[in-house]
């Protein structure tokens, strides 16, 4: 089941973007977004707030298009800090 694959992927990564999750489970972002909403309602995952300035300084993505999720119901994930995309070392 894809929901289990989504949870497994988040368990491995701690946090991941919608695009990363969709790629990992071999589905479209729109289909995965629906699954993520279901998991959020059940308290299994949560959407993380973006770092201040994300989507503005590097201009690689639009502010409203970035979605990052973490495992569990709390927000934010303890010990995990999101960095600006310009600072990421992908």
C-alpha cells in the first residue's frame, strides 16, 4: 500500500518535500498530496512550516509551492531544522 510506503520513507528521512515523497513512491504530487492529507487527519504526519525567507532569496521555487512533511503529529520535529534551499547541500 502506498500510504505505508509514504510512512516508511518519512521514517527514513525524518522530513521530506512533497516532490521527494511523490518520487519515492512513484506517484504524482497531486495523488500524494491527497494521501498526505489523509495521514495528517489521522495524526500520523504533519506539515512543517518553512524557514523564514524560503522561496524568496534564491528564487528557485515559489513560496506557496513548497510543502515539507514530517512523521508524527507534533510540529516541528525535535532536532530537525529546515535550512534555506540556498544552503542545502543536495
